């Protein structure tokens, strides 16, 4: 086999891996909205006129993208035993990629994050280290795997605390560069990111009976369909309330409420329909809607008010 053919096959298997486990087409826009919103919201809180600095946006996006990739890689290590037993179709158990290779990618990603932080503003390394530490604890299930597995709610919120930490780092790409402490009101944005993480996590594990898999602990299995959907809708509502409170700090609460009312109304209808008549397609729509909600949420807190101010100022 020629070197060119080997390279082609090697590249192809990683393309397959990202398509199955970390699809950039799906995750890229969400992470961009997430990081853009974080930097923009911080700038708006500071009273900054104009768009955020390009280097801040670039570092926030690339570092966040790598954080989420590292979370996926950590899951591959955590779930290796269960995947081999119950999900042999996944890339690692079927031999498409090896855990050692994924570990190398995770470390390489950390080196890129380190260089980006050093290039933009060295004090960012402190927040980067804090986020790495929490991610490392998560990857070891806080050394209490069995205890956490027996308590799904505790497992959920302890793992979702990584979201505001990533968001804090992304916002720091703005406020820390100005030699400032976090601007007043930023904590509302971090609370939004925490609860929205819960929306995504529950939303991706709501399934119709025929779509359930042996060995996969979905929330519809753990809590029952009605309670799981109720929890998802509650998380959406709480996230929306805190998003409006956060938007109030930048004078954007009424537009934010209007933006979120549409996906929230559709979520209520879809959730009730799924409880009454669960189908695989409706379960997939719940997961998709969690992503759409996230996109609307973050663009509504970042891009929309920035664009409005730019147009109003022009």
C-alpha cells in the first residue's frame, strides 16, 4: 500500500469519527454562538461600543471548541467498558480509533489552548488551569463513580458545572484583557450556561420506547417519560427566565423574551405530544430542538444586541 493511500485511509477514519462522535457541522455553529455570545455579553456589560476584538473572539471560540472535544474524549475513556459491552458499533469498540490516539489528540488540544491563552493574555492561564482541573475530575467521575451513578440528579448537576467554567473563560477573553474583574451582572450569564447545559443533556437522552438501548441510561428510562419531559421543559423555562434577567442588564430583556417565546412554546407542544404518543422521530426532534434553543439563546444574548446597537449607532 502506498504512503498516499495510507494517509487517505487514516484521514478518512478520523473524518468518520468526527462525523459520528463530534460532528463539526452540528457542534461548530453552537460553539461559535456560545463563545461569541460570551465575549459580546461581557463587552456589552462593560459598556463597550462596537464589536468585540477579533483576537478575543478567535481565542474564545477555538478554546471552547477544544474544551468540548476534550469532554467528548473524556467520555470515550469513561464509557469504554460500557461501550464495549453494550455499544460495540461505536468507533472505539469497533476499532476505528484507539483510546491512546484520542488521548494524544486531547493533550495536543490542551497545548493549543495553552499557546492561545499565552498569546492573547498570559493571566488567562489561571482560568484555563481551573477548567482543566474540573474537567480532569469529571473524567474520573470525581472518584465516586458508583455513588454518582446511583444519584442521577447529582450526577447531572456536578457534570454541568463545567459549562459556566468554560463560559467564564470565554468571557475572560474580553474583560480580563481590559485589566478588570468580571463585570457586574456576568454571574447571570454563567447561570444561564449552567441550566442550558442541563437542557442539552436531558434533551439528548429523551427517547421513545423503541429507540431505547440496553445499557444506555436515558432519562426516559431513569425517570419515566412524563417526568423526564417535565424536567426538560422545566430546565428550558428556568434557562429562559435567567436569560431574560441577564438580558435586562444590557437593556435587552423584552426582545430576549420575545425571541425565546417561540421555541419555548413549540417545546411545550412537542413535549406534551411526545408524552402522549412517543415516537422515535419526536424523540429526535426534542434533541434537535435543544440545539435550536441553544442557538437562539446565545445569539439572542450576544449577536442580536450587538447588531442592534451597531445599526442604531450607524
